[in-house]
DNA sequence: CCAGTATCGACTGTAAACAGTCGACTTATG
DNA sequence: CATAAGTCGACTGTTTACAGTCGATACTGG
C-alpha cells in the first residue's frame, strides 16, 4: 500500500453541509425545486437524510446567495425572478465582469491570462457538441475564469455569490434562450478585446455582451 | 390601552441569530474582535449566551460576507486585510457604485432621487460635528442610499454583502484615514454629477472618488 | 347563526448532547 | 536517544429534543 499518489493525499472530505449546499443549489437552479416552492425543513432534511441543523446552515447560505426568499415567520421559498430582476442581475454581472476585463488589460504580463482564456474557449467549443447543460457550464466557467484571473478575491467571491442568480435567470428564460448567448465567437471577441490591452474596449465588449444576453433572456 | 400607534403594530422581534449577527459584525468591524483572532464557538456562545447552533448560523453568514476566513478544520478567524485586498475591495465597490450612479442618471424622473441624496448629504453635514463613528455611518448611509435608489435589489444586496469588508478596510487604515475620504464636498460632487443626468460623468466621478479613497486608505 | 375561545398540527428557532478529528504531550520500545 | 504508539483535551460537525408561534378547525355560548 506504499506509494500513495499525490491526488489521494489531497483528498478533501466534504462536510454534509457542503454536500447539501451543492445538491440544493443544483436542485434550485435546475428548476427541480420550482420557483415559489416552500422549502419545509423537516421534509428536506428527511429527503437529504441529514439533520435540520445542518440543513439550516446550507439554507442560510442559499438565502444569502439570492436563491431563496424568506417569507413570514422565517419560511424559505425558492425565489421567483421577473424580467426586471433578471435585467438587474445582468446589470450587476456586467459591472463585475467589466471590472474583470479592465483589470486583466492592466496586468503587466497578460500571456498566462490569454492562455487560460483560450483554454476556456476551447472547452466552450468542445461543449457545442454536448448537451445544453454542458454548454451552460462551459460558458459560466469562462466567465468565472475571467474573474479568477484578475487575482481579485473579492471580485471572484462577488461573482460566485451571483452565480446562482445567473443560473436561475437562464433557467427562467429557458435553456435554449440561455444558450443563445453562449456562442463561441462572441466569447472570442471578449478575449480579443482583452488581448489588445485596451481596457475601454474590453469593458465595452463585456457590457454589450451582457446587454444582449439580458435582452435575449427576457425576450 | 386603545389606540396603539402604527410603529408598535409593526414591531419586529429579532431572532437570536440576527442579534448575534449584528453584535458580531459590529465587534469585528470595530476591531474589538481583532484580525487573526480565532473565534472559538464554545467561548463565543458562552459570551453571547446562545447555543452553538444559533451561533454557527450567524458565523456562516459573516464568513460569506468576507469578514471571517475559514482555516484548517473549519476553524474561523477574523479576516486580516492587506493593502492589495483593500484595493480589491474598493475596486469592486467602485464597480457597484458606478453602476448605481449610471443607473440613477438613466431614470426618467430623478427628482425624488436627488431629494433623497440631498438628505443623505445633510446627514453627513450634521455628522461633521459628531464622532468619527457617526461620520463613517453617515458616509456609508449615503453610499447605501445611492445603491438603494436604483431599485436594483441585486445591486443593493451585493453592496450590502460588501459593506463589512468596506468597514474593515476603514478600520484597518485607521478611522482618521477613513474619515479623510468622507468630505461633504466630494459627495456633493457625486450628487451634482448625477443631477446632470450624464451617466459617463457620474461613473467617472464615482471611480475617481473610490480610487482616491483606496489610495488614502493604503497610504 | 355568529362571534369568541380552545385545541391541534405544522412548522421554525433554539438548546443540549453526541461523535469525530487533530495536535500536543506522555509513555513504551528498540 | 530516537521513534512509534497511546492518551487526552480542544475543538468542529452533526443529531436529537424541546419550545414557541401561527393558522385552521372545532367547540361553546349568546
């Protein structure tokens, strides 16, 4: 049994809370737990086979991410998004990602950045032959990479806190509409703009991308 | 006992979790719970006279707000901010608030907006004769109002999720440095720019305000 | 029949107890 | 003396039980 591989040494055992968080986030953003649905702690804890205390910790986080809304007496339900809310979410998303794009343009050495973004583009290209879900995942991964590459942890965290709302927006609009915003060419334009090092151009490209995306979602 | 006033009818009893959240947020952002301090659940729950379960829910939220960082084995400690992190926080803050400013310029009817902002300015003016804490509160209230007036709930929520980090940045720099960014005149400039309805000017004013603020904090 | 009161079930909020992991320290062994 | 094994305390993660609030329904009295 000698010679354990490095990945095994780095194994991370996920807590029940984290597992519940993931499962619930997926169930909500996929529509399985439908908008407006009242989440009853006792039911959910039985379904997930965890205690109510553990579940509550996960639910609190989802509430903070904007996926759940608290009704009277602390009752949590899956949030419903109307058109205005989707537009609002995309406006904030645009603000964060345009900051990311500008920040990347201002980096002294952009080579590793563009390499990583090209990899993310390749992944998007590969996903065009996959399922709608795969295309959405690769798209969101591209945008997350954009934020991550800035090295601004606060920016990445803010974006990730918005990710659930973004996913719900796509779900509300329907996956086909969502995917219509995920063309590889338009993302190549973003990378191209960043490549030029022109922060104003990069910002403008992102803002336009997000304007179009929001308009498509609410059409 | 007839004739209860409307405010009494609207009384909201805060849960222990919410009370703990407030108390902890204040203790952290004021420096009472100092950066790097390991928060031991059993100690804190005894101090606050609440159960560990209730405390955990509050701590989770503070972690998500960026005020605490999780170390090995789930141990939470008060986050320490270095200069880069402060700059990063202010960059994200600038992105959010400049979106707010641009959004306000695009509103069809800006009269009630400018009235509210002028009120916030008046409160800042009144606070100049008060304590440093009062000045910081009135400043943050001005900026929160900026975001709230847009009617974009996602934007307000994102800003509020950042507020703790903002407060900690000010605390790290020292209150005097923080207050140096809170001159009434500079905030009047922001309102003035929004008054013109020129979204580009308003955005630029905010970005400059935040650039200067960050530079002052890390100087 | 209607209004007031009582009861009960369905929750959420909270506390107390149990369980597991780790590091520091002590003890045993070669 | 150095190393390995054992023990224990200090936590965090989780479960179970208790407590309170509310709405819906049933009951009672005028």
